[in-house]
């Protein structure tokens, strides 16, 4: 499926109801996906026996009823099911104009069945995310608190989590549409299949790990509409719908991850990796959400537990005490600065970084944090197309970044830039830089809690300047006029 196909679908929904909201559009498509669980729904000749578009009082409500009936037949937590049912009501006949032209509605449903449903499962494009974020320019409605991660950034985060299909369970606890869940499952499934192909595992081992993988993805969101989209995605890709939760993350406990296996026995699932994009508004408590996720995952008996989060870095400085608690649980290993237009399609322009926390132990003063500038990801924002890898450079740039991170050692990065009197005031922005954090000072020091790349760069520059001044005992004489010429050049540029 191509982007133009989703654009066309989007426009056709808009023609059914010119005032439909973004959320209502997504609930409409989700409803059709739920309806597709009914075998006869795929048969165009039998479609009208399920929904009579001509004489029904409200065809859209009939579609909702069919969707609910199908959901009742699958394994799903009751609280999650209630959230989904509540969300579907926003497209009812009294809330939308989808019933206004019944001929067009029937044509749309028929076209969706024949042209879209058959390709969704194996299609590489993230259908619901693309429809929601990159295409839906005309839809009305607020999206406060909803910042969907572009797929290339989400894939980078999944890569940074270093997933292992043999042992990892991924928790996606502010899941939105379930993007991290889908990508995590795909990465582990591809690795599993590759190992079978390369004869690293046997057929019986492949079957065993495949069954394990089915129970290795946990999703949760407190927004009922996002839970609905997540369920639709899980059904498209055949993930375990029992592992979708609708909980306030602050109410969750380790015991929350108890399920039933196919024989009805208790199944305790312990997450080992977490991937997170929390809502960024302060009233949603993004740093507290990160702390809670770390608490839910951390197991002092396990190794290689990791949480990868994308968040504006200044949030840590705003919540110093919470940040200190995070460092009591986890080591901050890497920080990847992303481009400022990353979330333009979600109607937001926060400056964000990806943070990689290792949960093996607490952060120590001697630990070196590695910063990487990935603002040049290859992707650029185009008004009509969203984020586009215009010159097809992203995969090359990402591979270089991941190799740097993978081969990084606990040593201070030595820059090729040498500060002297001829560049005394220059702010040297590097693609890689290292720093140390003093956890004991985080809670009381705003400067120590400010872990933005900009602040780290400035602190490094100030230290370099002071070292230069100290080296001449504060008695520098500009005999060769290097400093004077440098200052003149700066002033000339400003003029």
C-alpha cells in the first residue's frame, strides 16, 4: 500500500462527512477492522445480510453493533473492552453524518473490504499511524496530550532497546496506537525467522520461541480511543489482544501483568524492556510516568533490563527529585538528540531526545553519559507529505549512529576540536560528546539536573575557556593579535 492510497481513503471518508473529527475517522476505520473478524463481512454478496444500507434505521450503528459482537468473541480484558465500546459511540448515527449518503457509505465499505483489508496484515506501511498522523490534515478536533512518534524515530528506539526474542518481554505502557508494540514484535519475529533460515535454531525451537513471542508484547494506554486503535493494530498483525490494558499507569503494579494461558492457568509476565513516548504536557506527568515504568520493569535478579524513552530533555530539570529517583534505579547510558520538526504532524514542535536507561544498577558519579546529535536523520518535513526520507539517506545515517553507540566504551570522548585564543568564543557543536552526572546533586541543583545537549555543550565550553585562562595564569598577552583578529571577525559578522 502506498501513501497515495491512504490519502485517497482519507479523502473519501471526508466526503462522507465533511465535519468528521480526526478521532471519529479513526474509530470508523477501526470499526471496519473489527467487523472484518466476521467471515461473511469479507463476502460482498453477503455484506447486506449483515448491514442493510437501504432500509436500516442507521447503517453506521449496525456496523458498530457488528464490531462489538465480534469483539465479544475474542479474548480481551473486560476493562479494555469497555474502553473500546465507549470509543466507538463517537461515530454513532447521532454523532456523525456518515449515514447521510447511504449509497456512498456502502461503496466505501465495499471498497475498504476489497482494496484495503487484504493487504493490511503483510503491508509494511503503518496504516493506522499514517492515516492518523501524516494524512489527516482536514479533520477537526484537538489532540492534546497525543504525540504520535514518527515511525522512523520509533524504529530507532526499538533498535536501541536491543531486543532478544529468546528472553525479552516488551512493555509499551503509554502505547497510543501500539506503534512500539508492533515494531518490537516485528523486529523479534524477523530475528527469529532469520535464525531458522540460517539454521541457528531448529524447527521445534522456532515453534517454541514463536509461541513465547506471542506472549511477549504488553500495551497499555489510559486514553480509550488510543486503546481502540491499539486493538485494531493488534488484530491486523495477529498479536495477543489479552495483553492490551486500559489502566492509569500510576495504578499499575507488577501483579498487573498476570494473565491466563490457553489452559486457564495463571501466567506471570515480567517485562524486561520498556519503550516509551509519554504525553509531554506537565499535567500528564511525563517524568513520573517514566519513573513508574522503570519501577514496574526493574527486577534486581535480572540483567539487561532497559527502558528507552523519547522526551523533551528539559523535563528532567523541571522534575529534579523525580529524576534523582530514576537515577537511583537506572544508569543513563546514551542520549540521542532528535530534530526539532519531529512531531510537526502531531501539531507540536518540542525539542526531544531519546534516552537509554539500563536498569542493572543505579547511576554513579563515575558513569559516562554519551550524547549523540542525530538532528540530521535524513528525514525532512514536507507540508503535503509529512516526514520524508527525501534523499534515501536515513538507513545509512542510522546504521552509523547505532554502530557508534554499540561500540561506545566507558571513556570520555576526545574531541578533535582544540580551543585556543583564535576560537575562544566559539560554541563547538559536535555530533558526539560525553558528560558525567552527579546523582547526589540532582535533586538540589538545577544546573546539574539540566541534561540538555545545549547545557552540556556550554558547560564544556566554559571549562575549556577556564583551562585556557588558567594555563597562562590569567595573564594572557595577545602578542600575535589572534584574539583581537578573532573578535574583529565576530563583530564583522554581526554587522
